[in-house]
C-alpha cells in the first residue's frame, strides 16, 4: 500500500539570500544567441533582457511552487489539521502565503516595466543600469518576504509526519516505556513497518499494516513518547498533540509489563492506562500482559487484580507469542 500524507509535496524553502543567489547567479551565466550584426547596443539589450527574464522566472516559479504546494488547512483530515495548528500559527501561515503571492505578482509587473526600459536604452550603459535597477527592486522585495520564507520553512518539517490511510481502522498501541510496544507492532505487521516522526516527541513512531487476503484491513501504530506517561505529567501542547490521536478511528491495545523490568511499577502503568481510557473511553480495547516468559504467577496475578474486570491476554512481544490473539480480538470488536 502506497499512502502519502498531505505535506509530502512541500518543497525545500530557501532563505531570501539563497533565492537571490540562485536567480541572479544563473542569470549571469545564461548564454544568449546574438544577432549577425555586431551592434553593441543591440547585443547589450539582448543580454540584459535575458538576465531580467531568467532571474525573474526563477524567482516567480520558485515562489509559485512554494505557494501552490502548501496545503489548504480546511481541507486537511482532522488528525493532520490538529497537528498543523499545534505546530504552525494559522494566521501567520495565511499571511505568509499572501505575502509571497504579492511578491511574485509584483516581480512579474516589474519584469515587464524594466524590459521596456532596457529596450528604450540609448546606449549599453543605460541598458545595464536598467537591469541593475531591476535587480535592486527585486532584491528589496525578496528581502521583505524573507521572514515569510523562514516561517514557511517550518511547514516543511510536517513532511516527516506519518502517512495514514483513513479508509482503514487505525489501531493505537499504548503503554509505559519499554513494555514492548514497538516489538508488538513489528510482530503483527504483515508488511515492513514504516518509520515516521510525531511532534513533541524525540522518538520515531512506527506505522505497521495488517494485510488480509484482499489487501490492507487495518493500520497499527505505536506511541513512543506520547501515551506512555500519566496525562497529569504533560504540558498543554503535549496534551494537544495527544488529543490529535482521537481523530484516528479504530481500537486500542494497551500493554502492561507485570515484571516491572520496563522500569515502571504496575501502579504507574495503571495510571497511564487510566489516562488512555479517559481519552479513548468510546474505543474498542484489548489489554495484553507482556514478558510472560519472565513473569512469575504472582506477578501476573497481581497485574490482573490491579487491572480489574477487563479481559486480559498474555503475550511475549520479543518472540511474537500471543500477539496475534490480541489483534484478532480487537479486529473482531471492530467487526473486521
């Protein structure tokens, strides 16, 4: 399955200095076809007009590409829209696009004006002066939108977000750090999991795919650095990033480590669990106890007693034991 997310076409955004260097540098190296008549004024006009055309075309095309590749926020899926609005100031974004559109249109008008001036030049020096005046005006315009280019370069970072297909259920794997979430995703994925990034966590997020006889039936993601701590330990922006996950429709797998070798007590893990349940109380849920190859009967019994009346599955994510039973139960709840 080839899935792309809405930011994949966003190009690399140059600084205003880089854009001017590219445009003016390429214009200065552009060769022109000279007429048979060796008239210095005609030759000068041809060269200067070509420089104006090349430099302006590069800048206009680059700005058009940037503006045209930026997403329409209102058309984004709520998951991506929420993440976008957490990471990018919406009003500043719209203003930046407006300023770039103004700049490219104004440069187009200046191009026509200064080409006329070059054609009216009475000597080569005057033709060169008109072209330099054009360069000066364009430099001022590009410098004035330098802050907008810098701001939009932040949008380019959204290309690293996971690519999800919202036509299929998305299973979120939760639990405290080191309980085996990533191993679980790798075990149940019937295709090679994809590595992506998620805002406000330094760890990669893994997206796996469950494939049945007729193609993909669900996606599954782990949540490193996200749903692995009690919600009361989160700041406002982290809570917003976590809340964006509520836009993913599917089920929840929550993993407990009864051995506590993950570095967290069962009580701590249960607090994480309660936070997840508050967020996803309306979602199908399956609970797994991991590391059953290490856990004693007493540890397993203690975990089951703490968790309460939920149906609990035992698994070993390193050896992929019991993980498919968990997924099959969740798929049954999702009626897949």
